[in-house]
C-alpha cells in the first residue's frame, strides 16, 4: 500500500466559494482578529493544522494549504505511525487542504478564527484517511434512497484536577464552593450544576462563539463527570463536526476555570466510563420520520435499522472503542453495553429507543466511547442502519429487563480482537472504503504496540 501521491492541486473545489463568503462575513464582524487556524481532524479526532496571520488568510481560499497527508495518521500521542510506508516511507508528500463551508468561527477567548479543512490529492479526491470523507461516502447511500439521517451526538467527560495522584493517575476536581475533593456520584444533581456554574457558563459562551449547538448539560454518575448534548442536525457531517469542536470548547472552558477535561473512556477503574452516544432518525423526502408508524413500538423500518446495527456492531468495535483503555468501559452495571441487545426506554441495552413523540422516534446508539473519532463512529452507525434497511434485518424481541450482565461472546472486547474483526469486514469496507479502514487499522495497531512497550507501575508491584 506504499504509494506516491499525485502532486497537489491548486484548483479550488466548488464549495470553497461559500467558505470564503462565510469567512469574509466573520472577518468584517470581528475586526480584532489577528490569526486564523486552518484545521484537520486526524484519525483519533485530534485537531491539527497551521496558524496563519489573518492578512494571509485569503490564500487558503485561492490556492489552499499545503500539508502532509501523513497528518491524519498520528497516534493518540501525536507521533507519526508511517502505516504501510505512508509518511516516512513515501517522502511525506503534501496534499492541498481546502476550507469546508459551515465550519468558520471565532475561537472563544482568543483573537483567532478557525476553519475546518478537507485534504485533497492532485485530482481533487479526498485523502483516503480523512475521517469526514468516510462519513460522506456512507451518506451517499442514503441520498440514493432519498432518505436523510438526522443525527445528534452526546459526549460524557470528566473534569479533573490539573494535579495528579502520586502514581500519575487522575484526581477528581476540587469543589469550587468548598475546595474539597469531589467524591460522590450524585447523578443528575442540580446542586452539582450550581457548584460548576462558572464552568458551564464558559462552556455555553464558547459554544455560542464557535457555533456549536449545545443543548442540555447534566451531571453524570461519578465525581466530576458531566454530559453535554448537541442538537439534532439534518446534515450528519455537521453533527460530527459539532462533536469534534465540542471537545475543543469543553477543554477550553475547563482551563478557564482551573480544571482539565478528559474524554478518556475509562479514567477510573471503579467509576463509570465516558460514552459518545449517537441519536439518529431518518426522514423521507417529505420530511416524515420513517421510524414512526403511529404505534408505540415504531415502524418496521426502525426494527430493520436496529437489526443492521446489531449485524455491524462486532465489525465496528475498533471504531467505537479505538484503544486499549476503551475496552475497560464495557463492564456490567456501568451503563456501557456488553451485548447487541436492544430495548425501548432501557439504558442497559446498547441500542435504545428513547421514549418520545412519534415524530421524534429515534435510536440511541450507546456503544462508542468518548475517545472515538465522531466521524468514524457515526459512519459505522449509519452504515449499519443502511445495511439493515436494505436487507430488512430482524433485531429480535426487545429487552424488557436489564441485560447488563449478559455478555455477548461474539463481540470483540479487546483492541487486538476488534482490529482483527475489522480487517475481515467486507461489508464495512464497502461502506467506508477498504483503503480508509486499512490505514485506520494499521495506525491503531501501531499505537497499541507502542503503548504495550511501556511497563506499567503495577507490573513492578506484582512481578519485580
């Protein structure tokens, strides 16, 4: 798979005109801007790119930004992985990145603007490792069926103390009101929201500045753990964009209030993990929700979609749970699924149909961790839904009691097994792209290998 990329292209894609108009409007309304960050989200979901003086921003729209294709293929520590020789082995060639419409904003608390970019080769084709492009390929399947996925993502995270425990592990934050270390779960506690009102206010200010449609915030099931919901979008790409930028603004709001924020799937062994919950429904060409048929149980289309999600879950686990730590989250009674069961108003099931009016009938996919790349996770979910509709898959009877203690032995619940299962998935390859998934698998395999070379302190305690 080691190949030399075509030379960069300097002919702007058609969408760049809209991006430029949006940027000009922002620049006129914000005369104090001094810089612009041109950003790409890598396979981990980390934002990378370049910072330009604002007076040089026009070249982003005229000739694009030259940046290496290998930028996408970083591990979680920000190191190049060189999968199949991409990077060091092929001379680390540049592609041309172009500004994406709808992603221009001011960066809260700074004198900077930012815009998300799409990296293209010499023929204007998106880089095979670009996560957003993989999602776009899945969405094309729904356009052919004249169906529109409506999606919203929810992210759980921890506020933590900038200081660490003696062994380097995270510590819950100190209460802003008393200075005492947080120690209770206090799920949905309103007093908890009051104590962290300054952080939540910063978060809402940042969201407004950066056009991230934040909805409800809630206290979750551990000290310092919160969840933030995003509003539903009829453009699934925007829904994933919002999740990427939500992580950015949560971290900024935390720093502004002398905390750190972590989206690690399982930072505490004995506490709840952090999930990326994906809500989705489907509209037909007349704007009707095809998951609703007027009954309490929902339509056959809803059940077929759930059947497809069940069929794709094992193949997609490496996308939902992308690293060694991710799999610590899947434990009984920890609000993370251990099987492929579905249920109505049942949080023990990974595939949940929330209680809602018929027009808002939707599926909540609860499998992905907060450490997952939102583009890949959403692409895998939508691929499963599409497959279920095409094949009219039956999901079986819904779970009516807790299924949290019924592990599915066919689900790969370790990173090596998940990557192996992903490699064998012809179906998922056909949706997201074989080259895309090959590069992702190899990047994550190298990342896991690098982490295993580090001897954890517990091994000295047990074996020295």
